[in-house]
C-alpha cells in the first residue's frame, strides 16, 4: 500500500486510498507502503515471531482481537508476533501496485479478511520471512495467475501467515479491526504431485549404464512444471534426465540415465530423485548397486528403507509403532523410517531381519543412517541406549557392533557402517535393540539400510521368474491359481518380493507366501479372485519380482468369462453425476455435494460427488433408491473413491464416510464399508460390494460423510454401478 502522511496530507491520503481500492495496480509498481518493515520482516520485532510454532485459529477469532489504538511502522502489536494457520475460502485475488498478492478470504459465516504475499523481489535476504514468502508465492503461482484486476474464485485454502494490522481505509475484504495475515509464508490448495521410479532398484556394473523411468502423478488442481535432480551418486558416476523437467501441469515421465565409471567403488547407494514445482519438493529413492566385472555386489536386505510401510514391514520384524511415517521426525529418504523409543518411559523396542551372507563373499558390510535426539540433560550417564548386534538364526547374540546412547545425539542423519565379513557362510540376524529408562525421552531413528556382499569369480548373481500356468480362464465370482517360481543363478542371494499389476476392476490377486525367502529359489501360489461385477474379457497381468537390486517380470493371460450367462443390467440412474448440480435426480444429495470444480477432479467426465471437505463440523449425504429383481443371480455395487485430508493423526478416525444399504424408509440394513481420514491416498480407487443378499428388495444406496470441527477431509466419489445379472 502507498505510504501516507496522515497529519499533513489527509485529503491526499484519502484520495489515494480510494484510488488504491478501485485500481489495484498503479502504473509505477513499488516495494514500499505503510508499515512496510513489519510487512516484510525488517522491523525491530521480526525476530520475535516464532516460525516454528504456528497457532491454529479462525477468521472469527482474528476478527475478535481489539483494534490497536496506535500502529507503528517499525514495531509490532502482540498479535503481530504470532504465526497463525487458518482454513478458509479464497474469494478473490489481485496483484497490487506494491507487487503484493492481495487475497480476500472468508469463512462459512461470511466474515472476510485480507491475506497478502509480498513479492520476493521486495523482501531483503535478511528477513526471517524471506524463504517462506518465496515458497508461498510459488505455491500460489502454481494455481493462479494474478493480474491487476480482481479475479473471483471459490477455492478452499489453508493459509499460514503472520498477524498484521493495517490502517482502516476500506480495502476490498478488509476486516473491521484491520487484521490481516501478512506476510503469508505457506498456502496450500490440497494440490500436490508424487514421484515414483520404475525400477526402483538398479544393478549397474562398472563402466556401464542403466535407466529408470521417473513418473510424476498429480492430485488436485496442481499446475506447474516439475524440475528433476538426483543426489547421492557415488564418485565417478553421472546422471541425466530426458526431459530434464516435466512440463506443466506436472503429470508425465522422464528417463533417468545413470552411467557408472570404471573406477566407481562397488557397493549399494541410495539415490534421491527430487522433483521441485509449485513451491513443493517431493522425492523418490532409487537403490543403486554398483557391481564389478569379475563378480557382483549384492544388497542382501529386503525393504531396506521401510517404504513398504507399517502394514507390511516384512522381511523386518519390529515392535509395535517402530515403522513410522509421521512428520514429527523426518525419514532420511522417502516417507518411512524405523523410530525406536522416544516415549520418555521405561520401554524397549527391537527391529531385526535375517540374511544369509554367501560363503564365497570376498567382503560384506552393513550400513545405515542414524539420527539421535534426546531430552536427557546428563553429560555423563548413558540412560537410554541403542545396540547394533549380529545374532545367529535363533537369536543368540554373536557380537554387539556398536552401542549408542543419549550421550551421542546426532542432529541430522549420519551414516554408520560395520565390517561383517567374518559372518560369511552364515545366516544371521541384523538386530537393533533400543532401551529407554523411566524418564526423559531419547529417540533412535534409523533408515536406508544396506548389507552389501561382494563376491569374486563365477557369473554375476541373478534370478529368473516364471508362471505355471501362464494362461488362465475363470468365471466371474470364482477363483483360480498360478504357481510363481523363481530360480537363481551365479551368486544371487536375496529375498524376492512379489507383486501383480494389470488386474481388471473388481478382481484381486494375493501371494502365499508374499515373497520368496533368501537366497531366492522357491515358489509362491498366486490366487486370483474375480468379483461378480468384473468385466468379461482378457487381461495381461504382469507379475513382478524384485530383490538383490534386480527386477524381473512374467506375464499371465487372464480371461474372465460370464458366470453362467443371463443378462446384466446397471440399475442406477445418473451414475457419474453428469446431469449436474441443478438436476441430480434420481440421487438425493446435501447442498453442494454435486460438484464440477477443478479443485477436486472427477474420476471421469466433469461432475462428481464431493462429501465434506469443510474443516468444520459437517454432515453430507448421498442416496438413491433402487429395487433389485428377485430373479437376480448376482448383484454388485461399485464406485470410485478418492480421499484426501489435512488431518495429521495416524491413529484417530476423526472424519468418516459410511457406505450403507438402507430399506425404502431409510432404516439401516447394513454398513458395507467405513472409510476415514486414515485412508487418504492420491488418486481414485475402485471399491465394490456384493448386494446379492438384497434381491427382491427396494433399498437405498446411502453414503453419509461426517466431519469433525477442525482439519478437513474430503470424500470424493464418482462413476457408480449397480450391476445385476438375471437369467
């Protein structure tokens, strides 16, 4: 805003203020204005703002703060020394003459206030807000293009900004007490991207090269190019991307080519591929094993970075709560890590994995990344400890390689390594045990393990994978099996994880066992189950085996046939909501549920049903009445579901969506499924339910979403089908 002299030039100040309201951008932009030092963090009190302690609040709470009696250009009010987080709706925005992004935000009751992002070019490098301002500006630019006239929108936002009071001059959207969020240091629109790598494990011999395809997938209305880079390359290795970035809106792939020099040291390295776009940074880890020409180097541990998550930690065995993805303590790479102790109470955590070191190994080394923080104040007593042990296959301790304690805090991660060559030819357990005493917590966090064994002579280790039979025909609502076999060659010595892709909607695949144990020779039974609504046809199912830095696949031709003939009909009307919000019939819905905004994408078409997502206590419903014929031989309900949330808990279901069958008068007959903020994930997933028990009945397909009073969760559903087969 333009500077004024209130005592001498009141009339001119008034005219300039009116002009600023009517014309957001003057011909000559400037990095200055009223209380400018407070806006950009060069005032005397800027250092008192704790950027590490944001306070959740509401527009109503901010508007309740008393209007200051006097404002100073270089000193802050009490509320201006705080960082606030507000969930609101962005109503309009413009680029102002001082280069600020001026935003008007509102709550559900219609209260409005201003939030602004200064131009990074106007913020001195010494300002504590400089990095946050640049970050927020990039986040906003990934969504919108600000111009010198106000643009009207209706988009939910989550804003983190510093409190600020402006002079009451009638600016568009100004709060009655003049409070603003200025500057904004973080703004999110529930839009993001994620990176994946295929393959995620590479073995490249010295003097050769290999590739992995990096793919960016979008969630929400993300719209930015994504620049790619890679770190963690060993000395003598190089990497390049083609293309070097993924163009806007940010969805696509790039090929990462890695060239390993002749002098690059054999071993296993964790490469981190970073994507930067729209003010966000996301990464994916690639496990690179560098081999030599005379033999091979293999990484023997499965799931070395815990990225299979807490639901599937194998081949690790861990005590409850150790496998963790919370943001309270960051992982070294990826999303998951192992967090031992940190309770501030008497507690013991363990994590271990079996591995067999080949008798032919010339060398073997164990390494991992370790972070330790503690609230212990002693400088002499090791009250809390982490022991790194080698145990035999039955759990007896062979050696304690190292002991760490509260006396060894590690502010960031540090890689530790141990020579375990003396255990070649043995099956061992890599075993970590953390022991905490009765007070003052210590956390031991480990990530990105590697047990590298190098062999000389003979052929390099590898494995092959096959399926028998490789051609399967099965009817709807039936199951069939294939035996997946792996055979190893050379010095291969690793567990092999199994997965399947390419399944038709409504079909599932499961492996027993889920992986082939070390050294990698063995078999697993793959069981296919086709649902009653699985579409007939022939599908190419790819079975993938990954282990020891190698990835191989085998294909199965899966044909799904009709379950005994008859006629199949889809009974629901307007199944994809494409009649729009003005004509949702035959659906009955809560206000605002039928939606075509770009903030949450539809699964297909333009429209979908969006339940909840307000960040306040709210209930939405969606229902349609239908009668299932008494002659039905099968009946199934399917739809596509996407859940995203701002909830941070990993344990509490604060916001829920229930899928129910009700009778014609609305009484609940069954709850088919319950989803919550704990099930949030990128992209849509198809869910299906058997409704054969309701043939001959008039029922309601009924969805009810219930949201608590803070931190929103959105349940987005689309493309329903109630398929009924009759003779």
